[in-house]
């Protein structure tokens, strides 16, 4: 718990059967009857089940799918670029894993309960449900506009989610890890969390939202987080990759080392939420609710929603992708909750940095957001996805500048990749009727160019695997740079003019360069899927062939002799900056004035 005065009362009574309602007792009995129990779990079992006794769920022995999650985004306001950044990063990782042939379950969604939601709805003159419907749909629309291919979209107001939360709560309660107590302390409404005075700024301001915390006292239910201190320490010691990047793991270890405090899991003053199963006067606190969305999302829609159904289908998650501001909840609270419930832990929690604007974190509550819809409408999906994944080193903070955005996107996508493809296809059309004269494997025999490309592809794959998305983009872009250098060095336009053997070599050079661009299209598809498809289409492939591509298609040898390329046209239009547009406007205005002056000048009269 945060700083404050805690009075532990009625602790023993909640452990008695009479404390549970009839429905809760039935649920707990039903739960224990249906789940295979394991006793005396060793530490080694922690990573396949957890350390909780007499409470472990059975583990499905089938091959594990790759389950990746974003946070469930809070719907107090429409999505901002920070939310979009997390989601396009998760989408890029999911797309790469699909290229590897893995069964991927990409989960995203919206967190729709709590005090802030009710307040936001009231401010808009609508009910909480109406408000949630509108904002949740805005997330879906944005993910579509950003080419986000999620598999599951969970809303915490879904009936199946509420069923899972109730069952999970009852299971933790039966394990003796929930008790009732009075609490008084400083509460941040935006964080929906009690704060320790030592972490606050002047005037009791929250360091995240820069707004004063309010004094609050209420009777809540608490989760016994302190009970799991040693288990969490052992988890991080024996599985150092559980929290990434490594410097985030150091933060988590520091929090745990300083001592864990039990935290409140209910609110007495909030009506908009899931009622506590054993006390209808309270609703379940946002984190003990929202975190369960990662599990309820997995439930089979054709079956009765319950914890067993959800867990047995795909749990545990391979990767929780989150912003660093909610690291504590995912790396400390969440694994302890899962241990209590006897459930497997996620394999990794990755906390990325913030996107900043004017040196400050962007956030809805701070009112300085960068609107993703505006960026997409102005610059296009590929540009937005590429810039943020290429320019922000994944895990660290990154700053947005429109000038840098335009310069990077133009240099990398329009020039290095787009222009290379366009001028190569132009030469092929002019000299070879847009037809490849030979297989790319044959064309590259004895050519070091192929070796260079293969090394860069291998490097890109390693970076994707390590979640080093910026470095992966850099390796793929280097393929384009190598292709442009080869084009300039070989000068096939000159070779074509020489005719005979030189012309044949020039035609082979075009095949080699186009094969490199084809590989770029596959390797860049996790980051810029629409651009990659346009490249593939220019190379004469169908949509079905593009969708069926795997990481194995980054191997040299895809293009075949006799294959006909499409007519060359730009795959990525260069973006003009505001300065360039103003300069063009000024130039056009001067031209018009000059023309008008000429038209109004008196004409000379020829003498007889």
C-alpha cells in the first residue's frame, strides 16, 4: 500500500466460509473441482506454472502460440500517438512472428471501468456505456487506418471479461490473499492510484500527470502483494529477461528491494465497474480488472466464458508490450496476482519509453498530444509507422519533429527504396520489355552483391527477434543503399548502349537489383506492410502471393527468368515540407505577376 494509515480490521472473518456469498462459495468449490491441483511447487516450476500452492492450472502441452499484447487503453479520451506507437510496435513484432510461421495471437483492447471514465462521460453529457462505445470504436478505426492486424480486441465491459474477473477474484480470495482494511492517503485520480508522499512533487503533485493528489479515506479490499516479495525476487534473479530492456529490470528490482506493500483492489466510491463478488457495495479496482483482459481475450466465443476456457487456449503470453509508466503494474502486481491464482506467468514484459513533444511526455491528461489521425491523413500510414519504429530506439524515449519526420521518410522510403525500384523498372521497360531475362540466382553467380544482401537480411532477422526494431529497419534500409551503390557503380544504362555482351550484363544487373528490392519488400513488411505490398505488386506478384510470403522468402532466388514486371510508377510519393510548399507558392505567384506585366505592357508600332 502507499503511505497512509492502514487499520487491519475484519481480516480473519474473510477467511471464513460465511464471508463468501452463496454464489461465491459455489464458484470457489466449482473452481477447485475442475482444476487439477499441484502441491509443493519448486522454484523451477515457477516459470511454467507459478509458486502458489494447491492452486495451479493445468498446462496445455500443444505447441505454444506467440501471444503478444498491448495495454488495454483507457477510454477517458480518444487515442493519442503514444497509444498508437505501442500498437504499431506490437503489430510489427506480430507480423514478423507470422513471417516465421508461428501462430500469433495479437491482443489489444480498451479498459473501460473506473472513476475517470464516469467523469469523462458526465462531462460529455452521456452515459458511461455510450462514452465507452464511442471511444472504443475510435481505437478500432485508428488501428485499421494504421494497418494494425490484431487478432483479439477485448473490452473490459464485455460479459465474458466480467465472468473471468469474478472467477479470478474468487480464486485469489480462496487462496487467502484478499482482505479488507481502512485506508487513508493521497490519491491521484488520473493514475487511479494512491501515492507515497516521497514520490510526489511540490504541492503533492503527481510526477506523471503534474496535478495535485487529493486526500482520500475509504474501506477497501487489498491484495497481499507483500506475501510475494521473495517469489518476485527469485523470479527476476532466475529469469533476468522477464523484464526488458535490462535497465527496466533494474528499476523493478529496486522497487521490490525497497519492500512491497499490499495494494487496494476495490473502490467504494466508484459505481462504474465490476462489483466485488462478495461485497456489492464495492467495485473492483481498475488494475485487478484490466489486467485480466489479457486472459479473457483468449476465451473461445463459442464456449461459456470462464477462466479455464481462456487459459487453456493460449496462455501464457509471450510478450506484454507496455509504456514504462505502467511497468510496476505489469512487472510486480500482475505476476504476483497470477502466482496467487496458480497461473502461468507471461514470458516477458517489455517497457518502452515515451514519445515526447517539446521535451515532455505526450498524454491525454497533459493535453499536449500528437494526434495520430492527423499524422496519417497528412503523411500516410507507411510514413507514420516507419518513422516511429525507425527513429525511436525501442525501449528508450523518442522525440517527434515534423521536419525530421519529413526528411527521414523522404530519404529512406521515397529515395533509397522507392526511387531505386522506379528507375530499375524504367530501365527494364526500356531495354527488356519489362521482362527478366534470367533467374536471379543465375544472374548473381559469382557476385559478392548477393553475399552482402544475405548478411544484411540475417542481421535484420536477428534485430527483429531481439525487438530492436530501429536496428532492423536500418539493416533493411542498408539493402537499399547497397542496391543504389551497385546501380551507380555498374551504370547499366551505359552498358545497354554498348550492346552485345555488355547489354546482357546490364540486363542481369537489373535482375540482381530487383531481387534485392524484392527482399526489402518482405523484410520491411512488418514495419510498412502497405508499402511492401505496392513493391511486390510492381514486381509482378499477386496479393495472394504477398500475403503468403514468409521470412524464408528473404532468401535469394525469388525472381525467375521470364517474369514480367508491372509498369513502373512511384510506390511512395515524396512528402513536401511546409517551406517547400510556401516556396512553390511564392514562385508561382511571381510567375503569374510577371506574366500579367508582360500582357499589360504597350506594344510597339512598326514604322512604315
